[in-house]
């Protein structure tokens, strides 16, 4: 919306009781949501938001699936590099503006791909699946990085064995409505990329130079927000 000069008010329902009440009055239990009066659309599909707002310009088309897999491979590898730089003393540090620890954020970053693989195999993408928390066995950032490497390899193995031959226009079931497999793969890539940008921000805040920061090679063509954090 910022990129297309749409005037809007951003409300953090964690910090704003009135905003939370507005969300509940709409009958919605999850965010992000884009609302105009009593009408709303879930904000997880950027194209649904564009249609809801009546934007003629829906932005650039999606990158081909093969390119999205390559970008996701690079992004997941970068996440592992940055995890190995984070001090374990910050495992329970909290993100700005929401109740999520660095430990939960970094695990979630890989859970996005795990949830996509489940979706591609016929499972519904649920909010609960996407929001799964790390197990008690993951006690260091290196543990999460090692676990994430398994996910990265699973993604590449799926692509080589099955994914490359799938029909990406097929509709799949998500908790925010039916979506094409192509769009859910695109969202998997940019959602993960956005969290990796946040990891870079965290490292820089700790005066740690990120090991090979991601840039245009990994992120160009993905519909990322301009800012690393909302607001």
C-alpha cells in the first residue's frame, strides 16, 4: 500500500486495545487484515489486498517456481549463517512491537518452508501449523540452524523428485482461503526473506557484521515491504 500511495493507518493489535476491539468486532481472529469500514480481506495474499482496494496496478508478476525455489535456497542458507553468529544469550530476547522471542522467530523462519511442503503434499495450511514453536531439544541458535538445514535439503529434494513437475496453478487450501500453489510458494519465499532481513537488523543492532548479507540476488522480484519492521 505504501508503494502504491494508498493512505492507511497501521494498527498493532498487541499494543492497541481499541484496535484489538475493532478486529474482534469484524469477527477476525488472526492478522494481518486490511479493513474498510465493516468490510475486510485477509492481508496474507497481496493480490487479494490489491483487488480489495481496487488497484489497477497489481505489481509485477510472480517469479517462475524454479526461480522461487532458487531464491528460497539462498535465503534459507543465509538464515543459517546468521543464526551461527547470534549469541545464545539472546535466545529469549523479544522482537520490537510483538511478543516473539529471537528463538521463536528463527525457528518460524524455517517452519514457513515446512508448512509449504505439507501444503504441496495435500495438507491444509493452518495457522497452527505455521505457528508451531521449537521443541525443547533446540536450545542454541546452532541447533535451530542445523534443524533448518534439514528443511532446506527437504525442500530441494521435493523439488527434484516432485515439485518441478507439479501444476502450480492448482488451488490449495490455506487458513486465509484458496490460493494457487504458485502464490503460496511466492509467499513462502518473500515471507522467509523478510524475516532474514530482520535477522540482519538484529545482528547489526548487536554490532555484529552479517556474514554475506543478502541483497538483490536473493530478493529482487519478491514483493517485500519497504521496511524491515512495521512502523
